[in-house]
C-alpha cells in the first residue's frame, strides 16, 4: 500500500511540473489574438451574424471573393475550415460552367490605384446604364464561350441596289443603311441553360446595339423576318432615337434572339463584340 501511495504522489508531482513548464509561445499568443480580432472585426458580416474562421481561411476567402456567411463550417462549433472554402469554390465553378450561379464573385477585383498620385484627375459618376452594362457584359464574357469568325463578302450588287433606292427612302423619310439588309439576313437559336437541348425559336427578334450618352443599349426589332426593308429602316431609326432620349421601355430591350453591333461609323476592319446572354450570337 505504501508503494502504491508513493507512486501516486510521484505521478501527481510530475503532472504539476508539466503544467508549470507549459507556456504559450509568443507565436501561439499572436495567432490567438489575431483570430479573436478577426472574429470581432467581421462580427457584423452577414446581417449581424458572427463568422467563425481563422485568418488563413479568411485570406483564402478574400482571394476568391467568397462570402463566408454563405458557407456552413464543418469544424468544431461550426468553425469554417479551409476545406469548406475550397469545396464551396468547386461547387460554384460547377454552377458557373452550367451558366448559372454567382459566377463573378469567384474572381478577385483589380487592385485599387490612386491615380491622383501621378497628376490631376477628374471623377465622373457612371450612369445606371453604364453600371448595368459593365456587370452584364463581364458576366457574359466569363460564362459564354466566345468564338469569332471573320469573313469577307462581295456586296457590290447589294450596295448598288441600296443606292438606287436612296431617293425613294428620302421621300419616305427613312435611311436605308446596310444594317437593314443585315437584319434581314440573320437567323437564330438558343442553348437551354441545362445544356441538354437547343431552343429553336419560331420568331425573329433582332437586337441592334445603340451607343448613347448614357451608355450602350440594345433595343429589339421584333418579327424582323415579316417586315420589309423600309419598314425595318423606319423602326431602326425610331428605336435609335428612343434609345438616345431615354425613351425605351423594358419591353423594347427584351426578347432578342440575335444582336448586331456596327462600328462602321468609326472605321476598322473587324472587332469581337460580347454575346448578349441568352442570345445565340452577335454579328
């Protein structure tokens, strides 16, 4: 009995000794302080909820622009781990490949630069149209595979015919531009968002890109296949004027199957416009 008691006393003294010797290293203290600070700093993230994640996890989340409030942590007490962020990014990439999901938040922002350090600058606020155009075109460029084909066509006869109708067009107060003939020439289809089948449309609504002081807009010419050249010319002129005077309605810019963007006014031999989702192509 005495031998067992001595062993117990020795074991207790050993444990007390180990507790005294154990001290947090400065690095461990720093990490804990950073984690505490991080949690306090992000306490208001996600409508007042607290996100439990360490500095390393938050660094990865910022790099990929991931909102941590959308991730359910698998760590102790729902703590978000690095693996949780990686799995979330993988899932979002799969969704983006199918043409949906958040898409853009997976890509980091360009760095902010203070241009005033290099000289005088002036800041002009963007219009709502320009802001929306920037978001939509960026999304379309990232989610729609783009293939550009350049070609040349002899339109000598078409141009001769167009010019022969100039007097008649002026009499009817319309401009018979090459754009009108191009509208008559295009057809359309769309890929279903599921990627399983094509949607072959039985209507021909053609979008025409118009540059305005407020930004780029694309009014839609409906049933272009059923309209004559002069009727199309008149409607293009009217839609362009409505676009430049902020007179377009929501219905005027919806339902397009195919878009035409013309830069003939500024010259050049070709360019690569961005497809307007969910249309099939742009010319």
